[in-house]
């Protein structure tokens, strides 16, 4: 065998062996991969995503292994075929030599054995490969199943993804839509904010303009007052001069001037005086000395006032009258008042160092007095009403449990001076205190600890007030400033507000838009804008102002001052001589008084006619029947019938008693009926229309009388019968007045021509000699009926004259216009009175005097405006005098009487009001002096006069003096009614019981005296300075209990000196 052949055989052998090894390795790898695939398949069952990825990889690997196994088998087969070929070649060569044959035989045997083994192994490998292939096929099937599952899962996932994509798209669309909406909302809000800012600026400008207009109007009115004062003399002039200084005194002097007939033009200046201070809603008189404190109840129905006379008065805010007895328990002045949030309790404090709680329903003291070591200057209830805070000149703040009357914890200390101001935040979490140390402390009420301190004032902090939202704290100081503090930051909001003198009180309106501050005047700012705007200053009306408070609805501001009165200021000034009748929904076009029954009729664009009781202002009945607006009204002379005309082209006649239509509608006009009138005998009705005609109707049958009178080329706005019924006047858009013969319908003379615009109203004077016409040229002309000439031109309106009417005596003419004015004219002089008589916020469409001349009614309103009502003025002098007295609320003081009337005997200027307490006290002083001098007759006379004047008067202090000295001087029989009245006026004041007890002893009523003296000693217990009095009274009690009267000459003399 050649070396080459042997090397070739060896190579073939190693090749075969290598192939077998590779096959084995591949088989092992295939098996491992199969197991791994199975494991991965199991894992894929738990995770779809992993199964999808693993199955894909495994499938690819299995296919690769299967391909590799197939290749190995093919290589093994090739190797076997090659081995067989090599064996045949070797067998051929073996024949060459024996040795080679032996070797070849041995080699072949070995090779055969090896080949056999290799073949077996290859067969096994092939079988194994086939098995593996089968396994791989199964695995592939599994993989396919998994692939199908994967495909299904992928399809499901795709569907889910599609659905998710759709949902995402939907959500995205919704988000985008919402975003767009939000953007639109934000834009709208931005626009709204801009609009609000613009509106706030506009409102601020409007408020500023209003304040300027009010100031201008006030200046103009003051100029008018001055001008009229210069026209008058004596008391009339003095009353007008004093109107802006001491209004109550001015009113009283005006009443005296009128009663004395001092001037012929009393109606002019007295009416001007009554309208001089429209911002003064009322003047409450009842205290006998300076008033230091005022407070409104939370519901606004009551107001409390207290002052130097040591009394508290509860007032009915609707009537201005006192409610119940005087609250009197303090031994000195009242400095502070506060209502509980529910209005059930009233707290009071003052220089006697006590705080008293009052039941506002009964006027009785509730629980024990709370005590400070010095004056009590400030009080405040917590918003829940459970806690009362008090501050005093002992430099501390005390917190009291309202239910138990016990102090809550220790006093709050932190100030180095008098605590002069307190205010709870609206949520009750904080209490602010202001002090003479010039600081403000904000206390944490949850822990009753010091919170923060505000500094900035250079004077005493006299007053504090939280805004309703709790964000702002206002402080008023002796440094003449008001500071608005940002509660959160503790810094001022804007600049300080400067006033002329020390600020004693600050108060927010309930809506937080206004701030009032009291100094030498009351200043009111609008604070709802970017900067405070001064709205009004009320100065010099109540000298020495101390306190102010807003009513619950913010419409009224009460002020207290040195002159013993409480002033009520209104932010909606009104004419105090008028009242408003409001029952119709649209513009009121016409008014008419019944000649006999006291009824007032009003016609409206809402189609209704309302009958009112003229005295009470109540609705008697409503007439409905017109199917369009009602424009004109007229009563028959006997008051039985009421004629009306309107937009339904008809005249209707009503039975006033029943409210039913007395006749079928009077039809004939082709357009609206603008005016109606009854003849003086009540037999004929005249009507004028926009069809240009005047028609006459039989008032009993409703039949048309004669042919229509062609009165105007356009509308006929006015018709009027002369008082004798013989003449009819008509006027309209032609601008001329035509007089007609009321019986024949023939025109009388030429038209009266002087106006240069439409004629809207006509009225004959009661004597028939004068005809008044009002026109679109803004004039009222007075015509001489006999001559047809203009007698007077009345010029004063700034717009058309829609209404003109004579007073029943013919002395006055009232005219009304769309300019809102009502002018009152002196017919004889041709001059206006009261300059103007009234200024309304809307059109004046019609006017009517009542038959007795006491009332003047105006129909007012304009489409799309809210002022659709009837206004009625009291036109009587007695009514004006009564109004002046009601507003003044008092009579002249003794000093005022002497100043203006010298030695004349005092009389009550207002008979319905008591004499002033100073006058009564003067009489009491005269009685005491006479008694001390031994002039018992004069003393009795003067005491009798004092008793006459004080009975029914709310003067317990004066009454107590009368009772005490009158009894001790021997006139107990005269003064005893006053003793009883005094206790009734102030049933909680112990001193008054002591005085009555002495009077009862002197009158021999020992049982009654014992009861009174016991009450006094219990009341005086614990009060400073009362110990000597208590000791003496305890001796009296012992004597009275034993049935003995302790009064004797020595005791009486000692009591006179007590």
C-alpha cells in the first residue's frame, strides 16, 4: 500500500469519525434545544408577549437544528458510501501481496468493525435524527399551534390595540375638545375679568361722579338756602341759615315762624326747609345728655343708644319710637354697647368698670355684672355668641363665658395702655384689640394667645372693625388717620385715610363696600374699587360726634354725639313729605281723584286701573277690561262713574262702587283714546284720540252726541271742560288750543296760538277765567279765557310739559314733565315755589290735586324703566308743620327759647311732643328755690307745672329730682305720680326705688317703702361709694320692719343735703 493510499485511508477514517462526533454533538444540542423549547413553551403560556417572542426564536432554532441534523445524516451516508468504495479498493489491492492482504484484512476487519459501529451509530444517529426530526416536527407543530395562538393573540392584541387606539383617539379628541373648551373658558374668564375690571373701573368712576354730583347738588341746594334766607327775615331766615348746622333747631324755628304768620310765602321756604337735608332719615330724641354709643341689632329691627345720662334706649328702627323701658343699671355713663349675634342679648359697659348683659325682649339684666378694675371702653361678642370680650382702662382684655358669666382663662395682657377697641374676625378665630399704646394685637382665640402685632399709628387706637370677608382690618386713631390693614400680611392696604381730627369710630357696611369714620364729621368712603372714594361727609349736624354704626341692610348709618340726639343718615334720600303707591307693573299714565269719596284712581300701560284709598294708600280694588294700555282717566262730578280711554280705541265707563263696567264700550274712535273728561254736570263725556277727533258721549246711555269734532290734523292729546260746562278746550299735535261750544260743537273764535310744539295738557282754573296749557316747547302758558291772550309764561322745565293742574282754590298750579320735575307755581305771581317742588327719577305723566287740596298725586314711569308708580305729596300746611315736628323730635331747649323769644312764656312749639327736659328742670329749680325760701305757694305752683310737663315725658332723671325734692319739701301729694312714672321708665335703676321709698315713707306707705328700700340696698351692694347710703337704709329697714316710720325733720333735712 502506498503511503498516499494509507494517508488517504486515514483521512477518510478521521473524516468519518469527525462526522460522527459532529452528529452526536448536534444531536445533543438538538435535544437540549428541544428541552429548552419545551420550557420556553411553558413559560410562554404565562406570558403572551414572551411566548410570542420565544416561540419565534425556538421555531427558527428548531428548524435550523433539523436542517443541521439532516445535513449530518447526509454526510454520514456519504461517509459510509465512501468507506465502502475505499473497502473495495483495498480488497483489490489486498490481492497484490499476502502481507498487504493480511494488513488489509486486519484493516478491513478493523475498518469493518469501525464502519459497522459507525454505521450502527450513524443509523442510531439517523434514527435519532429522524426521531429528533419527528420531535422537531412535533415541536414545529406545537410551535405552529403556538404561532397560531400567537397569531390569534396578536390578532386579539391588534384588535385590542386598534380598540385602544380608537379609544385613545376618542380620549385624545375629548381631551382636545375639553382643552379647547377650557381654553375658551379661560379666554371667557379672562374676558370676564377684563369686563369686571372695566366694570369696577366704571363703577368707581360712577361712584366718583355720583359723589361729585352729590357735592355739586348739595352746594347748589345750600346756595338756594342762602338765597332764600336772604329773601326772608326773622325766624324764617334764621331757620334756613341753620339748616346745615343744627337741623332740629332750624325745623323748630321754621314751625314757630309759620305759626306766627311771619311771612306770606310760608309754603315756599317751609317746604324748602323740609327738603334741605334729604340725607337725614330721622333724628331720635330721648337722651338728656351726650350720646356715646350706638349699635344695631343683627336683624336691623332695633337700635340701642347709651350715653352720659347712664341710660340705654332701645329704638324701633321702623318707627323711630322707644321700645320698652329704659335700661338703667350703670352708676355712670355708657361708653360701649354690643348686641349678641342672635340679638337676644345686649352688653353695656362704662366708667363704673362693669359690664352688664340685658335681655332685649324683657329689658331685664341677665346674670351677674362682669367687672374690670377701671373703665370699660370696648365690647365685642364672638360670632357664635358664646364669648364676650371686654377691654378697659386697666390695659387688659377679658373673655367672658356668656352662659355662665364666668371669665374664660386669665386676662389677655400685652398692651401697655388702655384697651380702647375690640373686634372679632368674622370666623371667630382672631380677636383684634387696639390700645392707647398705639398698637393693635391680633389674638389667637383657639389658644387665647398673642398672635401678631400691627404698628404704624402715632396716636391712640380708638376703634377697630373687620371687613365682612375678614381680609381687611380698619383702625381709627387719635393721629387723625384710618388705616386699612391686610390681615394676612399685617401691612397697610394703600395709603392712610386722613381726617380733620381724632378718629373715634370706624365701621364697615354689611356688604363691605363702604367704610364710615367718625371724627369732627362722619366721612363715608366707597372702598369697593382700586382706591377709596369719598362718598359723603356729614358735618356740623351733630357737634361732638362719638360713634356710628351701619344698619343690618346698610341703608342707614346712625351717629351719636354731644347734642343728646341720635341721627339716622340714609344713603337713599327721599322726599319726606311724599309716599309711593306701587301696584302696577308698567308705566302709570294717568291719575285722578274722586271729587267726593277720597279715592284715587291710577291707569297703567299694563291695562289695569287701580282704585286707592288716598289717606291710607291701600288698594281698594283693581279694574280690568281694557285689552291694551290705559292712558286717560276722569271721574264724574258726583264720583259715581269713572271714564277711561286707552290703546283699544274705546272709552269705558266704570261703576266705582262695584268695579263693573256701567256701559258697553263707547266705540267710535279709529285709534287710541288719549284723553277723557266729564262735563261739570256729569252728563257728557269728551274724548280725544290719535285719529285727530274729539267725540262727545252721553254719559248715561253711551250714545255718541253729534258728529266728531275735527280738532287736529294729527293726535288730540288733551280735552278739558270749563267749570260751567259751556266750553270745551282741545289741544294736540298742531300746537294750538281750540275752544268749542260744548252744546253745539261749534268752534269759539280762532285757535289760541302761542306754543311752537304739541300741546299735551290743558286745565281750567276753578273760576274758569284762566286756561293753562302745557307743551312740547317746555312751557306752561296761562291764557285769559275772556280775551284769548297769554297772561303768563311759566318757564322752568327742561323737557315737554305733560301735566298741568290747578289747586282747588286756584292759587297754585302744579306742572310735570319727562325731565322728572314737578314744579309748583304761584298763579298770581307767576313764580315757582320750592324750586323745584319735586325731582323724580322718571317721567311725570299726569298730576291731580285732591278735592280738598291736601294731596297732590303724580303718575310716573316710562317703558323699560322700573319707576312705575304713583307718588302722593301732602300739600297741607298742617301736614308740613307736623312733618317738621316729627323730624325734629323735640321742643326748644330753655336756652334756645330765651335766645329767640326772650322773656316770653315758654310754650311747646310742637304740641304733640313733651317740653324739653332743660325747661322742666328750670321749673324744678324754681320750685326748689321757692321752697327753700319758704315760699310754699310758689313752690307748689311750680312743682305742679313741672309735674304737668313731665308726665308722659321720657325723662327719668328730671322725674327723680321732682320726686326727691318735691317729697322732702312737703309736696309728696303733688309729685307722687312722677315717682311712680320714674320707676316705670327705668325699672332696673336702684336709685329710683330709693327715691320712691322716701316718698312712700313721707306719704305713710310703709309697706311700699320697705319693698323699695330693700330693692335699693340689694342693687347698691358692691358698688363703689354706696356704703354710707346702704348703712343708713339698713337702719330704715329695721324701723320699717318694726312698723315705725324713720322719717322725721332731722332725717328730712339730712336727706336734703345728701
